[in-house]
């Protein structure tokens, strides 16, 4: 099994769909949307960086697709708890 990065590799490289466990997503659509929305509101400071985080939806964990039934509910719950702990600042990410 492989974990992809940037986009949902299950969709980007379907010829390897039997190997993609999940993907770590850079949600560029969210970054573009947020930047355009801030610009339209006059709130975008030119030259500023957009930082995608779990809390703003700029990054995330993709679907398990074909492995959905092979990943235990317990592991899925642990991943959800860890994600929330990162968002809440209880787990430091560097």
C-alpha cells in the first residue's frame, strides 16, 4: 500500500488504484477560493502567504477508497481524534 501526497492519487493515477491506501491532500482549491474571497472583500494583503492547515481545510487526509473496508473503525476514530487534537493545539506540528 502507498500513501500519496498533494492530490488524491487514487483519482490522479487510477492505474495504481489497488495500491493507494490514501493521500495527504494539499487542498489547493480551498487556498485559491480563500484567497479570491479575501481579495473580493478587500482583506487580502499582497505578498502574504496562504498556509493550509487542518483547521482551515487547506490540508487533509483523503479517502481510503478501495481500502475503506480494510481500515478498522478504531483506526479511523484514532485518526479523527488525532486530527482534532492537532486543530485544538494539543499536538504540536512542526
